């Protein structure tokens, strides 16, 4: 790990100090001292990256697991299939898979039949391994220069996978995800190919997030919101559209809920401040500074969830679900105070591991509340229809 992280700094050191020997050093001591001092941020950044990688290794477990999950601190594997999996970052599939479950719950029409379980599993494969895998792979492709600074051990900047292999993986995952979406439309008997449309739309958002000329991630606000909505709104829509009807009110709710996803995305920006600044990316920690950005982050997460809890209680008349959601917000605030706010750069992984399980269960709670409301409304309409029919006889 040390050699992989320090290699770029060492190469720069050799290139720059190689010219500062003998007569040159004696003739221009001020210039020599200035150049050597210029290396300090590079070496310090590399040492910081190495130290943080070791801390995450202890916190997360064996480095081989980090390799397969696509996390920092990964071993320098050469097996091409492990490298392909690392590019797809399986750890990022989980929110998308969970989002499908939340959408299915919100439909109010999901039942635990073998066919419905099979449909939901196929939808999860579409959202997670295929389309999120596509998103992560194409993001790594367009981030290869910045990863050479922040995470030089990643597969592409380290040269462990070729350009052709990366491009092929991007196309296979993209076409596979859209193909599965088309199969789901046929399976669900949709007159309008809503699943295919969602897959194409999500893939387009993923592309403009990572690729020029738009490259939304260059803007802290647009990039982080695009990321947050992709993790919350899009998989929810897919799950609800597969088993029920995707309604405008639910679309608005999930779009607003995605503001919490924006906050989660900001958490991930703190580890990349040096590289983002060097590459000219205006992430929120770069644009506003660490102190301001950390408060924007927690406000986005907490205010959004509190607003959703109020909507469940007073908008949907589901006070029990609202109370459960409030109970899930409190541990997140505790983790923010304990880990994130004191040092968001050093404690980003600890905070996410401590707080995000409660956030994702809050999403499911919201989905169940919407599903209960939809089921109750459907039952009430059915009762009204039955009364109207019986009054005719």
C-alpha cells in the first residue's frame, strides 16, 4: 500500500531533485530550496492517503474485502475478474437494491409470491450490478486522472486493466441493464415501457454526471444532487412502477428526499479535497471550505428527513410511521456529533458506517408508510364502489 500511494510522489521527487545537484545546487540555493519545499504538499498528501487507507483497513476488515467491494485500501490484485468487480464497486449497489425494495413497498401492491420475488430480484440486478456497475465504471474511466492523485491504486490509473477492457465493460453493463429493463416491462405487462425509460434516463444522468462537456460532478450542487437522486429516487421509481403505479406525488416526495442523498454525496467529497482542488473541481468542501460544507451536509440530511416525517404524520395521516422515522433520525444526529462534525475528513467512513444504516431504514419506513396509505385509499375506494353497486339493488 505504501509503495503504491507514495510512488507518484517519489517519481516527482526524483524528477525534480535530479536537477538540483552539484554546481546547480550551489549556484541557486534559493531556487533549490523553493523547489524542494514545493514537494511538501505532494508528499504530505500521499502520506495522508496512506495513513487513512490503513485506518479504513482496520475499521472495515481485511484488505481483500476492500478489493472486492471497490473501497479504498484495496490490495493491488492482478486477477482481471477481481479488477472488473472492483471497478463496479459492489458496496455502492446496496442503496440501489434497497431503493427497489422501498419502491415495491410503496406500491401497496407487492405480495410475497414466487413471481413477485423473482421480479424484484431481477429489478435489483438491473439497478445494482448492471446499471450501478455501469455508473461506477464510466465514472472511474473519466476520473482516471484525478484518481491518479487521490487513489493511485485504482485499476485504471495503476494500469492493471486496459482501455479496451474498460470500454467493453461499460457497454456490456449499459446494454445489459437496458435489456433487463425491457424484459421487466414485458413481464409486468406494461403498455408503456416505463422500466426501459427509467433505465435509459438513469444511464443518461450517470453519463452526464461523469463525462464532459456537462460533467455535473464539477459542480458541487448539481453533481451531488444528481448522485443523491440516482441513489434514492430512481430505484424507488423502478420498484414502484414494476408493481404498481408511479404517481406524481410519490415522484415529488422522492425527488425531495434526494436532498438527503445530496448530503450523503457531500460526505464522500471530503476525502478528495486535495485532488478536487488540483483538478479544478468545485466540490462543496473545495468551494465553501470544510467547516461550512460539513454543516451544509448535515443540514441537508437532517432537515430532509424531518420534513418527510412531518409529511407522513400530517400529509398521509400515518403518525406511527412518522414516529418510527423520527426514532431513526436520532442515531444519525448522534453519529454526526460524535464523528462527522469534529473531523469530517478523518471520520467520513466511521460516520457513514454508523449513520447510514438508520437512513436507509428510514427510506424503507417511508416506503411502507406510502404503501399503507395507498392500500388504505384503494380499500376505501373499493368499499365506496361496493356500496354504490349495492344501492342499485
